[in-house]
C-alpha cells in the first residue's frame, strides 16, 4: 500500500517532466537530426536561456508564484542594448555598459511591480501578466516617440513629447527623425559573451563564459538562501501571517524578491539577445515570461516550490522539444508548420497542466489535513 502511494506521489510530482521526456525521446529518432547537432543546440540554448529562468526562483520562494512581470526587466535590458548600439560600444564592454543602464531601470520597475503585487495578494501571477502588457505600452511610447535625434529638438517637437531622449546614430532611427527601427542588429556585441572564452570539443562549441556566469548566479542563489533575507523570504512563502507575527517585514520582503527577479531578468535578456545577434525592438520581450515559466515548470517546479535543478532540467527538456519536434513534424507530415503547431500547443498546455496539478495537490493536501484533524478530534472524544 505504501509503495503504491509513493508511486502515485512520484508520478504526480513529476508528471510534467515524464510527459516531456516521453515526447522528446519519441521525437528524436523521427526528427533524423544527428546527435552532435542536437547537443550543440542544447548547449547553446541552455547558455542563453538559463539566466532568464533563474530570475523566477526568488518570487516562487517568497510565495508569489511565477513572476510573469519579469518582462519589465526584459524591457530594461533592451533599453540598455539600444544605447550600446547607438554609442557603438563593442564586445563584453558593451554588455557591461548595457547592464549598468538596465539595472537601475529594472530596480525601479521591480519596485513598482512589487508595490502593485502586494495589493493583489493571492492573484500575483495574473496581475504580473497583465502588468507586463500595461508597462509594454509605456515601453513602446518611450522607444517609439521619446527616443530621437537631438537635431530635431524644436519647440513644436517638444510640445509633442517626441525625441526627448537623444539618439545620435541615424541608422537605428526611423526616417521621421524619432522612434527606433523595428529590428536592430547587435553587431557590436553579437555573441561576445559566447565567444569570450572559446572552447571546441570535436565539432561542438561550448559557450564557456555563459556557463561561468550561470555558475556564479547559482552560487549567489545558494548563498542568498542562507542569508537573513533569504530565510525571511522562505518564511513569508510558507505562511505570511506567521512571518508577520515573527517580526518579518512581509511587504518589504516580497518587494525585494520582485526587484531582484526583475534585475536578473534584465541581465538574462541581455545575455539572450547578444546570442541571437538582433533585437525585435517592439516585441522581443513579450514572450520572455511565458517561455521562462514553461521551462521551469517543465523541470518539475510548481508555483510554490522550485530549485536550481528544476531550471536546468526544464530548460534542457523544453528546448530539446523545440529542436526535435518541428523536424519530426516535417518528416511525419511533410510540413514543418505542423511541427511548429505541436511545439506551441505543448508549450501552452504544459503551463496549464502544471497549474492544474498544483491546484489539485493543494486541495488534496488540505483535505488530508482536515481528515487528520477530524481523526484527532474523534480520538480525543473517545
């Protein structure tokens, strides 16, 4: 009986992971891709995506669920890269400069988001998701109207709130004199971190610097969990009422979790985009939270519990599916678009499945707690 219960518990805890393992293992031979090509793609994608996924850990630890508002940090990272392109700062120096611009912007946006989420307790995830759309309007207003060439600063232009943020490079500005082009090439910093410490094993290139940065972030998270603030976040995540009674500033702790998460998201977006080599100025950030959430949930995390291994497992499995499923769809049905449909369907379905499993387990645990309480009460009466 105990073995059956343990098996059921294991399957419930790892249902999402097992589903993805079955899907990807079945798609690999059908795709026909060589193993070296798959390994190369996985190493590259882990190096460019993991930092973004790690930004979700602290809000989960603080009991705020998945921080879909991380797109605010992605916006900050993109603003930093726009200035790097404008000033033509090359290499890793350019990435550092973009980070210096992005971090204070992300901190301010994170503080605003934390204040809002504190007023939406119990609905942080949906509020963060909507907040991302709301702030996207401000981001687009800044990039589309406030950025422009200083030479067109006239009283008439200033009255229209355009070109208040000087951009000197005419190659990245729309022909009207203000507003950033739809797509920017990041030639100055393209894969500068990826190639900073070159390592080639046979036909496989390993982005060593990316993994060093990710390793440092892992060490930071391990250290942070042992600090007083880390213990406070865990206490707040377990029970806010008890944490407040213990003298922990609950609201401040939750805000700090969102601020740190938003800053990490801004740095993660910079790492992601330098690998891609270009920015879709107006929509590159929009799906950041969705794909990061899908990755961490695929790794076996839930909206109330996540760990470092969940990040690596989820990023690997999700992107392995992105690599092999479209090609498998092409080979099976003769149409690559069908594989893309499968990929999108599985991505959205995995978030829904993880949330349903979390709600079911939460309700089951509550029922078990009530049953044990009733049993204890009956024993006292007897």
